[in-house]
C-alpha cells in the first residue's frame, strides 16, 4: 500500500462515518497560557484587525487602533510573557507584519510592533508556542471526508469539528480542541526555545535595537541553523506518535520487519527482512528503533546499516553495532533514521555561534558532512537554477 492509498482509506472512512479520522494522538504544537486569536483584512490599503483573548470581547479596529487592540490583550515585547498568535491563515501574519512596519522606533506601539516581528520570526519554527495556524494544525491532526483542497478552508474544520462559533472567539474554542491530549514528545524543547528567543528579543528592544534592520551574516547563519534543527526535532517528535508511525510505514520513513538471523559471535550483527522495498535507509546510516510493532514499541535499540539487498521479493537489511539486547530471530523490529538529539543540537549551535563570532567558521579546515532531510517541493523550486531554454524562468 502506498501513502496515497493509506490517506484515501482514512478519507473514505471519515466520509462514511461523518467523523474526522485522527492522524496523530497528540497535538503538533505546545499549548500556551496566553493565546490571542486574530483575524485580519485589507481594505483600501488599510489593515483591519479583529482580536480576542480568553475572557475578552472581540474588538475590531483599523491601523494604529488595531495595534492598540493588540496591546490591550498583552501583545508587547516588554510584557512579562509572550502571547501566542492563533490564526487560521498565514496571510494573517503577513497583514500584521505590514501593520507593524508602519510603526517607527519610539512610537507608542513600538513594543507591540516588535512583538509582531517576533511572531514573524518564530513562525518558521514548527511545533512551538509562538504562532499557531489552526488550519495547518487541523490538517496535521485529522483527515476529513472532503477532498484535500477543501481542507485548506477553515470553514471545513469548523464544520467537521463541530465548532459552531464562526467569530474570532471560535478560533480560541478550536485552539482548545486542538490542544486536548497534550503535545507530541520533544515539543516542550521548542517551546523553551521560543521563550529564550522572546527574552533575547525583549533585551534587544530595551537597548534600542531596531528589528527592521537585516540580520548580520553571522546571526542570519545561526538563525538558519536553528530553523534546520527545529525542523529535524519536529520530524523526530512526529515519529514518536503511534498513528503517525502507521502512515510512516507506507512512506518508507519507518521500516517494519522481522529478524531472520543473528550473528552467533559478539559482533552485534543482525539481519532484518521486510516485504517493503521503499525503505529510506542507506548503508552507513545510524538508525533507531525498537522491538515491537509500529503502534506498540518495546525494547529500544540503535544500530548502523551495514548493507541491504533484495532476496525473494523482500528487502534484507544488515545491521551492525546493535545496542542493548539483540532481538532474537522471529522478533518484530521497527527502524527509522536516528532522530534529532536535543543536547547535541544545542551544543552544536553554541559552537556554531562561537565560530561565527570569531570569524573562523570558514577557516577551521574541517570537512563538512553530508546531511539528508526531506525538503518541501517549493524549496526545491525556489533553489533551482534558471533554465535558459525557457527564458531564464525557474
């Protein structure tokens, strides 16, 4: 079965039962104590903002009055804690950033504009507590009985999740519905990074730093590294969810097989057989896994892929350096590429920042190692070289 057929099965079941089918057991974000629901609109070059926080009446205002409405519910970089933007479309943040850009340093709502800029920066970090696009989160957590294109419409999810309030206050109800059950494992680390970033941004604002100025090359490089780390950590967190692992079997990200042979010596060598040939594991790659099925993990293990070959229509994977107790022949084992390590990521970023500050990061003489990860199609298109045969278009 392919992942497309797997998704279609869930969609047909949702259409038949009239209930959305879960894709995750836990939320793909960290719930916050101070959510602020926002909707925006642009009319005659004016940005209109509708704001609501728990226990408050929604307020709609335009221009600087919209910033005042945000400030009234605690959206300010000098506030004791950050507010979480709850929206239903990415353009909301685009409109807010446009509104913030009209505020000059030292103006009345400069702190609110700086908080919006912090939202725009942290929106690149999935799974945190700074910004939540409810439509994106719903598509991560459930499958409806509608066509995939219809799931890009927030109204689809309000109907399928039985959130009758169509106002901005209903966004807060949807937010609470999404947060039920707690976040995926490891996402608390991303929330901690959000808080650290907020405190750093608040200190910069207090010293008169202007968020409109482009980052220096060194800081931009560290920021790109942090975004890559967050994406890797989010991918690792997804693989900790039992329902997500079921689908990952059909994308090749999770290999479920049976141990066919264990080396009799102490070489810690094991052979694993799987009927699927689309495994995304390469020789030399470090893998993690457990003894058990995709939905019921047992004893954890790690190993290195020594090789793979096809025999009798099955993929035979050779593992070396198996840690822990080697699984016996006939045992069910699941494997995936080794996930992100929080402590190693943070240590690497500290070292990276040090190299950038001392301008030695390009002259260390160390050879970079290849890193492979899934890349969205739009990123590949944006990075493609222009094709001279089509007039220089990408």
